[in-house]
């Protein structure tokens, strides 16, 4: 994979010239988001040409009331992960990489499915109990991986490898579905626990509405990194976080469908809105074989020109 990237995009710094094997515990190219779900007993659905999909447990309220925190390192998925890491270390002398540990609400949905949103309104105490259990399990998973490989979130967003490999970045994909007050009541305590247990701490928000949740994220002490989903108001977010590193995401759909001139215009706008440059990066995720190589090169070239 790395050699193929180099052959096509080595001119802009992607991939590796050598094709020697890399002792990596995951692809680091695809978000394998099933780990914490399987810690709680979820099954993972694998299919061709798709990322793995967690099948929610859909536990009823009565089952959630008696849900016990999992013995994380005694679960089959973590035991297999440890065995694979041990094998890589024996064969190559070291192991790198990580698996996306998702975010608190994402993982709570693995346990209770969409009913977790109902619990916010009908049984807030039970919702908070579930979120606390999920948060503690995430802390144990991330600590183990980071202790073994030195990273925890390259598989969450590859840009972490260049910004600060020690970052833990929680995935707030599903917070786009809740109100700011719901975040404040139910998720803020858990994210503060993550920030304190797993510094340095960052938040990935891939929705187009980050400006709506950004005032709530400001309450998280120790936040050092914030990923800005495409379509969000980068300038507004920068106004709230003048000293934070922002990673502005670009749209793979726009890259596929738009001409190079549109890519140039969009990249320039992201850079202008996200300054200062020393606290800004750009990235893109989700490209497939429908995106021509010249569009990928246009993205890098536009960033290089406008960064100057």
C-alpha cells in the first residue's frame, strides 16, 4: 500500500519508496472502528469494499441497569490484539499503529443503539451510567494501545502523525445529532475524563456544524487539537480557539466532482480562515478509485502555493 502510494503520489510526499514490510497493527489508512464495540460484546460485520461495521447490541433498559464494566483485557478482541502485537514484536523487534477507539457517544450507540437518544430524555440517570461505563472502557483500551505502540489516534485521523503522534483524538461523529445542552449534560463530563486520563487530548468533529458545538468544546480543559469537518465555519471556530491546532478537513466529494480551479479556491479559503499557519493543517479522508490522480495532486499543490 505504501509503495503504491509512493509510485503515484511520491512527488507530494505520500507513501514509501521501500516495499519492506511495516509491523503495523492496523492499516492506518482505513478507520477500523470496531474495537470498543467488540469489548462490549458486539459482533463486527465484514463485507467486500466496505469498512467493518459494528452490529449494535441493542440492550434494553433492564439490561443496561445491570450492565457491568467489561474486564477489558480479558475480552477476546483485546486478547487477540495483544497476541498480534506480541507476534509483530517478536518478528520485527517493535510494533506501531493503533485502531480507532471511536468516541463516547459512538460507542454508547454500539451498546444501546439509537435508544441512547431516547434515554437522554426518559432516563437521564441510566444514560449517564452507560456513558460512564463506556468512557472507562475507552480509557483502558487507549492506554493499552498507547503503551505498546506510542500512538492511539493515527487511525482516527492520519494528520496526527505529523501534528503530534502522542495525541489521543476522540471521535465525535455522532454529536452532530444532539443539541449543545445535551452534550453539556451528558458528554462533557466523560470527555473531561478522557482529557485528564489521556493527554494530550483532541476532538474529531466530522460534521458540518462544528461552530454549533464549539462553545461546548471550549469547556474541555486540556483540549489541544480540534478537527474541523468540511462545511463547518472555520473562521468562527478559529475565533473561539485562537491558540488551538485546527485540522480543516476537505470534502472527497468536492475533490471528485469539482475542477482543479474549485479545489484551489476551496483550499485557499480554508487556509485564510484557519490562520495562523503554525496552528493549522489540512487533510482529506474517504477518497476512492473514482477520484482521478490529478485531483489529488491539485489538492497538495494548491495547499503548497497558498501556504506560501
